[in-house]
């Protein structure tokens, strides 16, 4: 049992961008050709891509549909898509286009009955994104924060048939400050289904720090800014996680031993 490393591709206006703590006003373009960027991750060893339609997350409409469909058609690996998927119809449209898994977030909070129906109709293909700010769930593209705790939502969706949970710590996202291990462990303790970590990964030591959570149900980690900034390559990440050995980490990536 190992940890799946999943490269992130966030789309805004048809371009691949990175945000700082989910702030749309602090978006930086990292690639003007998302399909070519997706191909690069596949060539470096990715077995799955995490794609988010940031425009769709704000509006609820699949704005970057053509770009994502081109990715799915161009690559022989799995693609999971999130961002503005707030109805059964919208989720099924993505699945019909060949997306392996769809990620819903706002639906889990606002329409749990629809989520349960969706999970029943498409077992193994519905993932719930729990995006939290100071432990509380944020919805609608992280623009609204609810009083619902991330741990409470994790318990709820695990009973609805969700294939997995993607837990994102918004305050760590895009900051390169390291994952919020304490909150991640709290979610793992109540989830009962596989959990994928997201937000804050800055070094290979951060990735290895997550390996001890695999027995608790951590199945993967989404990495974005660290790859785009050159902190480490996807090839290095896959090698380090596969071996699980500190000695496989280049010296300049050993700054945060745990």
C-alpha cells in the first residue's frame, strides 16, 4: 500500500494557473497550454490527473469543458475533475465524456440527497472535496465559509457511498508551508473511506511525512505549486514515495525532516 502522487491542473480562462490560498485575485499563469502540461505530467509518470475548473467553481457552469475534454481524449491515464459540479446532470455529463471520477463539494453541503443518489448510480466514481478554512467547510469556489466542520462533513459523506474524500486546507493551498497534518489526521479518524490530501506540499520531506498516515486511510496527495515552481520533479516525488526512504531525497529537499 503506497501513496498516490497526483499532479494538479487548475484552469482559469483556459489557462493553467496557481492560486494563493484560493484567492482568484492572486492567480499566476503556469502554462498557456493545459493539454501539453497534462501530457508532460503523464510523461513524467503520473497515473492520474487532478483537474479543477476554477471558472466553473465560481459560476456553476463548466466553462473549461473543451480544454478538459481535450485532455481526457489525449491521454491514456485517469482524470478526475472538479469545479462547479453541483447537480446529478452535471456530474453525469462529465462521466459521459470519459472522466473517471468527478469531484463534488458544494453539493455535499447543500444537496446531500442528490449526492447520495449520485453515489448510488455511479459507485466508485464520485469523490467529495472537503475544502476547509480553519477547520470549517467552504463552498462555491471557496468564496463562502459555512459553520459546518470538515470532520462532520467527512462523517456524513462516508455514509453516502462516496469513493473518497479530497481534503484541502485552504490556508495552506499554494503557500508551500507544508500540509496541515493535525487537521488531516482528524479527518482520517472519522472518514472511514480513502482520503486524499491537498494543500501546502513544498518538499519531498512533506510527501514522506504523509506516508505514516497511509495505514490510517490516506491514499493520495495532490501536488501543484511545488511541481510548477521546480521545488522537485514529479519523477523525484514518485521515486521518494515509492521507496519511502529519506536517503533517496536530494540534500536540498531535506530541510524539514520529521
